C-alpha cells in the first residue's frame, strides 16, 4: 500500500484541486469558529465532555451491562460483536430472519469500518446509503473521504456526471439544488420500498437504555419510522452514563462538526415501535485493547465530529484517501496504527505537530501528543524507515559531542558556499525541490561569541 | 452471543484503567456559567431563522389558521394532515391510516411540539410510535404548534424536562431538512421537510 | 545583582542564523540581563524526539539539564525548542531532582522580556508592515498567545511588544495562526504538503501586504524564506529579536 507522503504528493500535484479542497474545509473550520465563539462557556463544556468520557472508559464494562439491561427492559435486542466479521454476521442473520431484501442505511462510520455493505450485497441484500454524501461515494463504489462530509473531495460537475450516468439526470447539470432534488426523488422511492433501516449511533445512554442518532437530512428518521425493523450499530465507546450528559454533547457536536448550533434532527430512540423490532449491535473490534493503553485511551473519547480533519492543514491538502483508512485525518492517524501498526505506520508522520486538532477537539483528545507517541511506538517496533533511523542516530551521536558538532558546522561553512548548484539541488535534496536552502553564514554564533563577547 | 459478551467484558475488565469521576452537571459552578438570553422566544426566533426555519408568535389557534393561510407552501398543498384540534384544514384523516407509507403524498402536516430551545432553534417533539411518527419526516412541509411559554434557554434545561422511563421516541427538530454534501452548498429539503414553521401560541389550545 | 541568564541558542540558529543569536543577546544585555552562553550546548533533541527516536534524546536531555541547571533563567529565541525542554523532557528527566526547576525557569525570548524583565514597550522605529507568523509550538504548546481555536480573551505579549514600536503596522491575515508546514523532519518527509502549506502562508502574507515576515521561531521562517526566495517574492524575513535589535 502506498504511504501517506506518496498519496499526498499525488493529491497536491493537482494544485488547483488541492487548493479547492483546502478552502472547502477551511470554510467549515471558519463556521465552527464562528459558532463556538458565541458560547462563552465553550471551554467549560469541552472540559465536562472530556471528564464524562474518561469516566465512561474507566467504567465501560459496568456501563455496558447497565445499558444492556435497560435497553432490554424497553424491548430492544442487544447483540455483542467481537470484530467486524461477527458484526456483519449478526446484522445479516437479523435481516435474514425477517426475509429482508432491501435495506436503507443512514450514515455510520462503524458499518464502513466493518465493510458491511459488500458483505450484505454478497448475500443478496440491497443496501442503500441514504446520506447524500455517502450515497454519492457509494454510487462511485468508493468509501467516504471524510467522516461527516463523505463527498467533500468531489466537484459538483463530477457529481452531475455521475448522476447523469446512474440516475439519468440532465447531461451537464451540476447545480447542487437540482442534484439534491434528484437524489431526494430517487431515495424517496428507496425509503418507501425498504424492508428495514440500519443506523449508526452517536450516543447510547447507559441509564435509560436508549440511543441518539443525529442527522441533518432526516434520513435516519425516514429509514426507521417507515420500517418495522431498526438495527443500530455502535462501537462500545459510544456510551454515556446519563441522559443529562447529552446536554453537554449535543451542544458540542454540531458546532464542532459544521458550525451548526445543533443538527437538524437529534432523535432519541428508546425501544421499538409497538409493532416493530429494534436491535442494537455493540462492537468491540480492538476498542477494549485501546482502553488499556495509558497513551491512547483518550482516543476513545472521540465523538466523530470531524473537526480535527477540517482544521488539519495536512488533511485539507492531502485529501481523505491519502490516509488509506476508514477514518482519515488526525484521529484516523491514531486509530489506524492501533488497528494495524505496520499498514498505517506512515500516518503518525503525516502531521506537522501544529496541535490545532488538539485545540478544536470538543472532547479534548490530546491528538498531537498521541501522534507523537505513535512515532515512538513505530520506532520501537522497528517500523521506521532505515534512512530516518540512521540520520537520527547520527545526529544524536554528533549532538552529544560538541567538538564534533562544531567541526561539522565549520566544514559546511568552508565547503557549501563553493559547491555548484547542481550538487546542492538534486533529487536527493527534498528540501531544495521547492525551497532555497538558507545561505551559509561566514561564522557560527559560537564563533562570533568567542571573538566578540567578553564575559563581564 | 453470550460468549462474545463475556469475552468483551472480560477483555475490558482485564485492562487497568485509572478511576475517574463523573462531573455533577447540576453543580452551581457549572450552571451559573451557562448562557442566558434576555428574551427566550426572541432568541429562539432569531436562531431558527438562521437555520432557515420560521418562527411565528401568535395569540391563539385561530391566528395560527390565519397565518397558515398566508403561507404560500400551505396554499399550494393538496394533502394536509393535522394533529392539532381545529388547526388548519386537514383533508387526510390521520385516524384512518395504519401504514405509515400511506403518508407518502402528504404535502403539509400540522403537528404538536412540546418545547423549544433558544440557544439552537430546536423543538422537542415526541411520538408514541404509531404511524404518525413518520409524518414528522415524510411530509413535504411541517408546522409545529408549541405553547409560547415553553421555551427553555439551552440544552441543559431541555434535558431537565425529559425523562425516558418508558419506551418512547422523541427528537429535537431544528429547522427544515438540509444538506451541504455537494461542494458545501447549503440545500434545503434533503430527505425530510422542505420547510419548518414553528408557531409559538400564547393561549392554551 | 541581575539574575544570570543562560542563553540557549538552538543548534540551527547557531550554525545558520548567528545574527538571531546576536540580536537576542544584544536585547537581553540592553535591558540589563547578565547573559552567559554555555559553549558546550548543542541540540535539545527535538528532531529525534519528533521522529520517534527517543533513545537518541535521553542523553541530550541530560546534557541540557547539566549545562543549564546552574542559571537563574534559561532563555531561548525559539518557542519550539523551549516547548521541547518544558513539555517533552518528562520521560527522560521526570525523576531528576533538578528538572522541575529547569522547567520553571526556561523561557522563550519574548516571554522572558515581557514577563520576568517586565518590558512593555520598545523605543526606536521600524516603519514597516510586519506580518507576525504565530509559530505553533509557541502558540499551542507554550500558550504564548491566544489561538483562534480556543474561546477566551485574546492575548499575545510578543505582538503587543511589536506593536509598541513606532512605525510597525501588523498585517491582518485571512488565517491568523495556520501552520507554515515546517514541522521538522515533516518538511522533508512530507515535502509536497509541507511546501504547499508554506506557499499558502506566504501567499496570505503577500495579500495582506506584509513587507517583513517575523516569528518567534527561526525554523518556520527558514522554511517560508526558502519558498519566498525560490519564488522571488518581495518579502523580507526577520526573527523578532532582529527587529527588536534594529530598534536599539
């Protein structure tokens, strides 16, 4: 699999497009800023959210049992899945039992993580993603490139072309209003024809046994209110202890994600409809292991708002696909290596350590510090490229020997100014591809000090 | 099934996670910091407008009817449902419908809302889970009828009012359905309602 | 007696930008500090730490502590290196009895001027449109100024000091504190993204009318200057200490 820098370089090559992508996401970040600066208590809310989530992780087994008990009491079937495979099998067996042929699904990064769509399709079940962005990428047979705005990387002209081909919309039409209306008409039929609805879960409440799903489009609610069967899939870290905690989280979520004061629909499901059936699948898939790690535990605080992606200067300029992970961006660069360190070993380095992610995170995950810790882990696991390892070793060695360090500097000052340009600027010098090297001064600071500075 | 449950729980219990305390959200040090607004319904109206909804303050149900009649989307609606007595001119009998799919052609639904939230323009609605739950999402246009006294400042106050003891469905609805999934261009009317009007009604109804 | 300041000059400033070290020294001495430059210093170890090579950092952290522990204050014209010493030495020196004190007495150059030395205003003139680049580590690790992500009262002592100079006009940017894309080894490992980030920052300054681009960190400036010179843009790059020294 190509590393992040390779894929990022390919993305940046199309400068116009990379710029457009950067600006689209910066626009979302700016909306976020505007929204949060209207709430003087913003930092206090982040603090509470972080504390609540820490509590959850430290009491997770008890809270899960409490949740199961309360959900069951409200008539919900609760399932437990160790990994993606088991998750998909559970979902399939429920659908099979009800002889479901057509499913509508609202956005769920967890089902992306499990690759549920291809699994169900292989078993002859039609599954339609109903979030507009996610449906667009589904029509392209691609994964989302962003967890909140799955099609943020696609231009409207390309969507127009895709819709023309797949839905028969007018050729050349690319007006978002027109395209959205076509999608609405098309997906209405899918909603009406479906036999079951699958949703993700934004928050599950231990002490009520209910859960909350947030959308702007209303797709989760259409998909579940028209059908008798509702399956909700969630990671075990999505729990919160009390319904009151939602006051904190719903104030943070949409403001962080898109700069909206709240999503259009924040639906609270407590048990099935009188004539319906409701299932919840709780997925572990490596989460329990992360909960045991002092360094990375806080990554389980994540509420999937996407703010770290919108603010990340690297994500904005390299696109979601450059991360080759279901969840891209800063949080994805932590969760990816936790799942498969070797496969995702370039991700923690796809970061300038600017720390903007840490400052926007509504649940105060110390993202940039965790990325730094991952670099160390990767070095310890021997997954750092040889060139990096060697250069750092040599540098470390030289810096312990001040004389050697001075000597190297002096040599450079003698030699470099006389080198022809092609020796300095060539394919081995990544710095010099688009940047000049600094001019080498005649003397170092310490040499100047020796000559000019008298100790008083 | 139980094997997986036991496995996950034992995996979790195996990890040593430092204990951590749950903050008390009712403590005065916090609640004193929550934002306040001098006029809740004014703030709600302003916020709802900013998310492309419309709030109209009226005296009673008769005035709701007058204002509805002035709304172009209402005038153009062919199928109209109402769950509020004497409100609107419904021509679909809700009680006769048992399959929610039959609401598919409803153009305008007049529905009850319980209370509104000033900080974000949301209205809490709840539903017993019968077929009418679908109306909130399937109707092309929606009007929510809410007592004018029922506006809370923020989400903390909202949750003080809510309990979830029994099986139930409820949602905060904040403006019409929307999406910006195509190049961040805001489009109103994604899958749910194309317009949302909240009537804050002074008199009991 | 004035407190004795150990001047911590990061390795790349020593070797590539001696004028920044000289300017810092001049300013500190101008305001009466008793400054010493311990010659055995080399590098704080940040490049290795940021690459994950922590084995190489431990000995450097210990060297740093031994060299600087006797001073009343350690002052350095680089927020990034100060943040390394203050925030990232714990795993190497956490148990060392002198580390806590070292943390407390290590200051970024402007932080020391405006804090312990109490300088609120600079005399002299600098009649230029100045673009202030907010280096990330100074901003979001050391909290030397308010960052655009965080809700609260805006602050920034370096900016205030800069604004106190007659003739200085600080330019207004579209993105007030976006990263320049240097990021240490990131600049080379992720060359494409790094350079695009740098270009975007330079463009923002160009649009804002910046004549002199300054920062509390020479590393960010080295990166942006590399782009400015390659693209022959009419922007001059100066470390903030150099601007202050020009006003003396």
